[in-house]
C-alpha cells in the first residue's frame, strides 16, 4: 500500500512539473486553426531554434501566400505589407478563439490587392464577389470559402457571358464599370463594317437581332452578314439591276443616285493626294460599286506588298508609308538613322554604298539578308588560305576595317612568327602573296618561317647545317649586317695582325659560277692559303 502511494505521488509530481515546464516555454494556447500544432515536439514546425522571426516558417506552410508574393501580386506584395513580419498582423498563442485575420473590410483599400474598385464595383458589398462559388482557383488552404484568395480578376469570373463566347472575354474593350449599357467603349469603325451615312443613326437592334439561344435571350453581334445591302434591306427592284444596290445608291440617301464624273473624293474619309489624284476610279473601286466601303488604312489594302513580307514582324508588315509617300514609290525616305536602328549600322565605306549593291544582287530586291557577316556580301579572297582561328566564322573584321579594305589591324604576334625590325614595315602581300606562273597564290598557314623562304641565300649554302640555313646566327631583323657574327666562334680565330683586317682582305668573291658570291668557308685555312 505504501509502495502504491509512492508511485502515485511520483507520477503526480512529474505531471505537475511537465505542466509547469510547458507553461514556462509556451506563451499561450494556439488558435483553433493551429491547434493541431500544440505540443513541445511540434514547436519547430513554426519556430526556428534560436530565432524570433517565424515568417519563413509561415510561408513554408502557406504556399498560396508565398506564390503570390513571389509573383508580386496581391495584398501581401503591396507596399503596405511588403517587408513586414507575418506575426505583426497575425498573432498567435492568444487562445483558441482568437481570430488570426483581423481587418476592417469597410476601410480596406482594395487597390492594394491589385484590383482597383471602379464604378459600380466601389458600391457593392465585399461578399457579393468574395464567395465560395466564385472562387475557381482554389489556391488557399480554405477550400470551402471564408477566404479572399483565388478570385479571378476577369469580368467572366464573376459575371455571366451574355454574348455566349461569341465575342472577346475582354469586356472592358466595349463596356465600362459604371454600367453595362450603353457599351461606351465600342467603336464600330474598328470593325469590318464601318458605319457611314444613315447607318450611323440606325438603332443597333435593327441589325443585331435578339433570339433565344441555349434557353436565354441572345443578341447577335458577331457573324452578322453584310456582304450585300440585301442582307439587311429589301431589294425593291427584285434583282432587276443585280443585288448590289450601291452601284446606284449610297448610304447617305436612298433617293439620290450618283455619277462618277465630277465626284469630289475629298468628301470621303480618304482624300486623294499625290499619285492617287490621277488614278482611274475603277483601279480602286474594282467591284464596280463606288459606294461600297473600301479598306484604306494601309497601303497594302490596295497595293500588293512589293517586298513580299520581308519586313514582317510577328506576322504583321509595316505600312508602306513608313518608307514611301503617295508622291511616288521611289526614292524611298528610309534614312541612314533608320538603317542603323535596323540592326546593321552603316559606317565607313558602307555609307557611300548604294542600296542596290547589297539589296539587289539579282533581279529582285532582298532586304532579308541572311546575316551581318562580311562574306554574305563580299567575296572571301582568302578562301581556305587562312586558318580558322585567325578568321573565325569567316569574319573579315578580324583584320580589316569598314573604313577601307587596305587598313589592316591584324596582330602578327598571335602567330608563331612575331614581326620585328624591318619586318614591321613590310606589307602583308610581300610575304603572303606569291606569283606562280603568272597566277597569284596566297600563303598563310603553309608559309615556312625560314629566311630563305622569302629571301635569297646569297651565300649559296655555305652556312647550311643539317640541311637548313639559319641566317639569325649572324644577322638581325634590323639590317643585313652580320652584327651577331663572332669570328672567335669560327674555325679560324682572329688574333695578332689578323684582328685588324677588313673582311674583304681574306674573303674574296669567286667567279666559278654564273653569279659571283663571296667565299666565307675555306677548306684550307693554313697560312699558305693566303700568304
């Protein structure tokens, strides 16, 4: 009995000690949503040992908030919240009933959430939009509503598409946020049917009829036929004169017919200027009707694209007026500044080059040149004579300048043969271009480095060693004088009276061959040879 009492007292003491220890470590009870994280073993799921800041841990769990912050979207990425700690707004350890999200919805600046409330949106209740059935993108941990996250910002995310997917979902291109009707942003002149004359005052419903579609009233805007007047109007002539009413009538008045003589084209939206003044009407009004609306916003509406889409970007060609005028197709007004912005800057000799030299190599103009390399326009005179490392990708500018082909800036020190002395003033062609039977051949990579490859051996192989002549043993690149020759290194060392003699005293020319040469190497070096 006493032993049992001791165990009970010991267990009670341990429980009291654990509760006191937990009370000392935990600042308070967690909220209801975080109640599953209670306990000493779970502290590190929200806290980092040794640090007070918990924001990084919060965002590890609340990935939906971190994703929006990384994308710089939503309220938490706004200037008001950015850089703040999560705990500064969302407190914890304040009891199970404590609300983690506390803000005044009536005073909330909705613009901070990335969607500014305009027009009617500024007067409706928050819950009219922020409700579970409208949340299509369930990015929040709260899958059943009660969240402001996951709501789309396009009109059809909240509103019914009354056009039943026949028009663009960008509702604000026609409507504003003050009222759905009238569609103040809609401009009929930007459609394929531009309103002219009486059509400007016709009620929209006269052409855009309302019908029952998918069980709902539907007003048709897209797909309305307008190829002929008879699509909307009755042909009172019963097709006697054809179904093209505009051959005789116009949109301004049905009772007035027209004639082409003396017609003032300047009264239309397309005044005739420049070359257009002398063009026959039928050249443009090819249908035979002078009242049928024609496209004229772009030159290519009437004229073929002479350059065959060479200037097209993203499927769209620039208008001809960017380079040409109605006064004449040639000359073009395309400037050097425009050419420099087009990706190939005109410099040096290129400034004096006519356009056709580069862009009309054949019968047609070609402005879509393959690249900007010199060899795309100029012949590579070196062909395969130069190693690739000295002329990478056949790039002539490795050595030459656009100012002049003769200006060469190649650094010969890159090669195994560095230029020094007299060689620095020698032209490239003197060494690298040789004539063979009247044909000029280039030698670069296969050019030997020996002196006799370029210079004549006037000693007739007297100093040849192991089948080669090494001129550098006696001569330098500065001049032909034997500045490096030391007679003491020869078989016959100069001393006594010999030291003051001139070379020519002993080394005389011979006439044994067709060409005389000075003998430097004697087979016999005895005194009797000279004395």
